[in-house]
């Protein structure tokens, strides 16, 4: 208690290092302090009053040398496997404890239990999974340019040697769980929402006038619009769709300002690109180089 109180900058009587700091109609926030040697962690568990997504906000004050820091998350699924997001797809990752790399999210899935535990990260990428335990790699603090050669670590022995990942670092993770199919249909969009935040503009509209219509809408809540841009050759609009689950599905692409609707069928992980003429309203299939597909 004393160490946690001192680290918190609180004078006087020692207080608990596990405490509820917010409890309202929307959420409960639990603050927890940890220490290890000369390093400290302040961790927040953000628990919603509605829904099942738990956010874990971790601030690390790291002074360790030649050590790696992982957040360990035990799971309970039977015969679980480990998967993660890759570029325009999902890949099965090692389940033997080898370090793996994925993009915005990873998941522990159990077909036997029809369950999935998903984890969205805010830029850590590294993790491993074995013995029903997910370990998310937060920090590693080796010396720079000190990879061992033939078992020998070549480092200067008479001066300060800088290490990576020293000082204050912040991480935010979002955990959710549920039926396997439902989780895997939702996780890709959830990860985009968390990682690709809208731009903030210093702009103060008066609130008058009419609200503009959306440029493009999808009838399906799984298929994604991954790009909207002007065509390279003229003023046409390019819209690119992506199916993120590996399952075939159908959707309707609507362009409200042009009163245009297109029914689209996508195979699993398929990317489809459309060129839309602002003059005529015609919609054409094109490839990634914007050449028409005949």
C-alpha cells in the first residue's frame, strides 16, 4: 500500500492499490497499481454497465533492462486455436507459444465450445498463445544492436548502454467474447472503429441548413467499404468493398445522392472495386488499377 500510495503522489495515510475510481450509470472503472523492481504499472479496467466489451488501459513506467513484458490472459475454451488479422484476411497463428504477429486484432476460438475471445489492440502487433493462455507483448528492452552472435553478446562493458522501450508507455486493449460466428463477423469493423479514428477539425457549423446525405451505404453490417476516392483518370468515384470473414455473402451498395443501388455478391475475403460515373450514374466493375473488368 505504501509504495502504491507514494507512486500515486498521495500524501498521508496509505490507501489500497486496487480501487474503484468511477462508478456511474454507464461504466465502472477499477484502478490497479503494480510494481516490479524499479518499474510500475497503472492499469484501468473499464467495465460497461451495458454490453460485454471490457477495455484495459495500461500505463507502464519501465526501467527494466533486457526483459520482455507481456499481458497474460488465461482462457477457458476447449481445444482452442489462435487466429489474427492480416492484410485483407485472417490467418491461423501458432498455438505452441511461438511469437506471432497480427494487425488490429487477434482471437482465441473454440469450435468445440462455439466461442471466441477477441482482443483489439492499439498498435502492439506481437503476441503468443499456448496452454489456453493468450500473452500480449507490450514491451521488450534489449540493448540496441546487441543481437548475440554464436552465443556471444557483444556489448560495451565500461559505459551506459541504451535500451529500447524505456520510460513511460501507454497501451489500450479491448476484450470481448461470445459465440464464435457472431464475434468473428463483428470484430473487423470494431477494430477499424478503435484504430482509425475520425479527424478532428477546428470547425464550428451554425447548425442551420439541411444535413447532407451519405455518399455510400451498405445493407450488410459485415462487408466493409475500405476505400472511397476519385478515379485516377477522371472525376468518377472509386468505391472498394471487402468481405472480412472468409464466408460468401451478399450486400447492396447504395449511392443516395444519385439514387443508385447495386446488388453485390462477394466470395470469402474477396475485394471488389467499382467505378461510378457522377454524370450518368453508371456503375462498372474495375480491378485494383481501375481498369474495367469484362
